[in-house]
């Protein structure tokens, strides 16, 4: 599932970040920020207009991501 499909406050683990083209700068930056395989991620909140941006927490850090950026992150729900 994509990060944009994850329900709010539900924990998941990052599976991968999809590259849309070779040497994709946005995908590379997401990985540099910590969106790497096995990291715990959670969607904390969404903005008021078209649910944009998404407030995402990875580790102890929170980021505001556009939905287009968050859609590149594949996650698997964390086992309860």
C-alpha cells in the first residue's frame, strides 16, 4: 500500500521508495530523510484542503509531505 492510503494514526513499516525516473532526486531525498526499508512510519494528520499536506512521523521526526511525494513511499501495516 502507499503511504497516502495509510489511515491516520496507524503504524506501518516502510517497504521502499519508488523512483519515477533514473537518479530521481525526490526519491533520493526521501531516503535521506529516513524513509528506508524497515523504518516505522505513521500519518499524524492531513491538511484541510484536499488532505494536503500530510504530516508524517518517522522515528521521532515529523515531516510535511505533499500527497504526490507520499504516494512514492510503499508501506506494509505493522503487525499488532
